[in-house]
């Protein structure tokens, strides 16, 4: 019986190791994906790793498209890799490298509504779980119109981490009860 529970317990531990370090980044924090949000400043103090998710929240006047570097630089919104206009779009960082996003409205893109992120390898390989992260809203240029409100990313990660901890200790209790 102990051997039957060993495999699920090990699977849970591996799952925790792979997912506990993933971060949900709300693009623009409370300002969201909007022409008035200083996306360049928002991105500067962030580290994006494989497994992280970008959450774009925006109004019906916007959309988000993933594009190539060339289309990003020229704000070409016709040849896109993928696009969404549902107001609540997520992109998971599946591999290391550069990713480019623009608003589907070319004028908004030309006005600065575009985002370039460099995705590094898995965060667990270079940073201990629970390591402090840079706080959103820091290092804004003078005169920035964006409010310095904290992101809900840390809150979402805390909920995910708490759920995994409860699942781990619940599995451990079941395992110890059987032994």
C-alpha cells in the first residue's frame, strides 16, 4: 500500500517544484494594457521566466497581438503570430527568448502600446523559491501618469503557493496514516 502512495506523492513534489516559481505578470499592473500606461517602465524591473504568464487586461478599444521583432519595430499589425480581443488575454512563456506584443490598433502601437519581453530559462534553476522580487511601480520616470499601485501578481502567487502547500501536507498526512 505504501508503494501505491509513493508515486502520487513524488508526482506532487515534482509538480510543486516546477510550478511554485511561476509568476503571473499583469501587464501594466492596475493601469492595464492601455495607451496611457507606461509599459516600457512597467517591464524594466521585471524578470520573465519560462512558465510565467503575461496577463493583458484591456477595454474593447484595444486588442493584443504577438508579432515578430520586425513587425514589433514597425508596428505592423497585419501579419501577427496570434491575436486576441477578449479584454482578458494570457500568454504563457513556453520557452526562453524574446517575445513581442502590440496593440492591434496601429496608431496605439505607434503611440507606445507595445511590449518586448526577454524570457529566461526556468526561474527555479536560478532563483530560490520565495526569493524577493522587485516591487511593481518602482523607478517610474518623473511625470509618469500611471498610478503606483501594486500588482495582484503576488496575491495570485500566494494563493497558488498556499494551495500547493495544503495539498502537499494533505498527501503527507494520508501517506503517514497508511504506513
